[in-house]
C-alpha cells in the first residue's frame, strides 16, 4: 500500500529520526519494484525501516552525485531520505526528495465499481530507453575508452581478443556498461570511471554448467527482476542471472536456439535472433513457447527473409529492427507483419553513405532515427526516419585503426539516457564512449 506524507513522517529505527518529505511511501514492496504509473519511478527501501520505502524517480541524479548517510543515525540533510540503492552504492545513501515528487510519482490505482484504492501489485511493463536526440545532434569525434583498452586477455581490466572478441553490450541507468566478453566466457561490467571491470556472470572457463557460459554474444538487464539476460550462444540457450549478491549460477529461459542478439520490449517480451534459422522470435518471460516475428522463411534476401541476423532493437510500438548482416541492410518488422520494410542499406555491400557493410549493433531513438555499427566500414552511421538517403557518419569512418577517432570492426552499440554513444570496438579490445556535444 501507499501513504502520502504531507507532514512529518516518523520512523522508529535504531535511533529516531524525523523525515520531512512530501512523497509516496511504498509499503511491503521489494527494492526497485514499480510503485507508480510513471515509468522510471521505483521503490527505494528506507534504511532501518521494515517494509517501508520511498517511491521516487530513479534517474534524478547520477550515482557519482550520491553520498552515504550518517553511519550511526541514517540521517540525511533536509529534503533527502536515507535509502538503499544497491545499483549505485553498497551502503545506504541520501537520495533527493523533490517538492513535486508526489505528483511526479503518483501511485498505481486499481478501480472497481465502488472505490479506487492504491495497490502494491508490480506492473510488469519494461521501460524502453529511447532518448529524444535532436536531428542536428553531434558527438565528440574522439572516443574515450570506458572498458578494456589494455590489450587482449582475461584480466579484469581486459577483454578477449582475436576472433572471439567482445560483442554485445548494455548500458544501465547509472552508465555502468555490461559487456558480452565472448572469448572469456563471461559478462563483465564496468562502472563509470573504473579502470577495472567486475565479472557479473560466468568467468569460470568455457562450459555448459549453469554457472558457466560458452561464447556469450549479447546481454541486457531485466529491471523487474534485477537480473541479466544473456545469449549464451554456443550453449544454444538464453539464461537469466540474478544481480543479487551471492548468485553463483543462472537459470535457463530458452534452450535449443542459436541465439545471437537480444532485445526486451513492453510487457517483458523477450526478442531473440536465431542466426542459423535466420529468424527472430518473441517469448513472454516464463513461457518457453514463442512467436515468430521476423524472417523464418529460410536464408535469403527477400523482404520476408533474413540472412545471418545479428542485433535487435524493439521500440514502444513493438516494431522489431534487425541488423540483417549478410544482406547488408536493416529491416523493420511491424507487429504481425509477414514481411519487413527496408529502413537502412539494402543497396549492396559497399562504403557509400547509403550502403552498409556487415551491420551489427543498432539503436533507434525517440524520433525514429536509426544508428548502425558497420563492422566492414569501421563507422557508426545515422539514418533519418523514412529517408534512406539522409545518412551521416556519427563516429569513426576514418579507416581501420586504434586511434580515438577510429574503429577496428565495431560490433555492439548502445546509448545511455543522456544520449552518449557507446560502441564495442571489437578488434581493438575496448569499448568507446562518444559524448553528446
């Protein structure tokens, strides 16, 4: 249940503190449970309280701006609340409480014929991050290495190299980067500003045990369960791996699939590309039955076919974008469609602006603009919605190399909430960040 605090709300803790907030209080909810009709609002458990939390917006500030609460009393300055926020810090932190927080995060209501009451039922709508990037936006041309960059290897400051270099990546809300470190058989995370990564899953040599991975190619986060979802490629399965401390193994979600790329849509639908069957399937999490949403008509270049599909993006309308690698194009499949629509490339293999060369990672912003990592052209290109001739180079395009303005086979691609671009620079064994200017 929820309580709207309009005056002083007093919790009896190890010591007594008075918290002055005007906000929603979530009751008997887990950390980060959905507590509001507003996407992005979540329950932050209050330090020292039992079954009470603060329902607040998750992205008010970056993790680096948060400070720990007073150790002995859990006190915070005025207009801050002492809460748990394990995605940012191991200890309770002071989180800002805005004056309009009650309006920003109104409670989820259940309506019947006689009354309207608050409920603690968790909404299973997965938020899709699609930054509203202006059409004339530009990014710094010299990338900054945020992961790897210390040669190929298995140390925690390195990524795997050679033919088994890092592939897909996911950028969390606090700008932590999760990387499918394929040749090291692990998922490794790099927090913003860190020089070393941390193994988040696998890392126990190649194998098929539930505590092992075998050439994982992509990863994302299911925020409802606070877990990683991993394409465990050469084990032919998709697994879920909790981010809770002490988790030693994963759980199989989908098996007997030659997965390569993953995407999460609304209602926690999971989309998986199968690069051997040349198709994309949709799964409701918890259900092993699937629905064909793209391809599935054999390997080919027809509008109803795919050829070695790689990475995916799913927008809020459940449109599925596919990097159709060996057709050198990006296809868009609307919900229920029998064939796709060409939205980028498709002009043959080449290096002209209107051509693609082995497209890999892709992303779509709120305006419908498409961003594509081109493995063969060593660049990231931007394609205007509905105009396959309005193309610009966002990053790279300066030949193969290890310079800050170069790539050597870019693969995974993503953006954070602030529209900064992240690219897995595969053969340079690093992840590069390009800041929005």
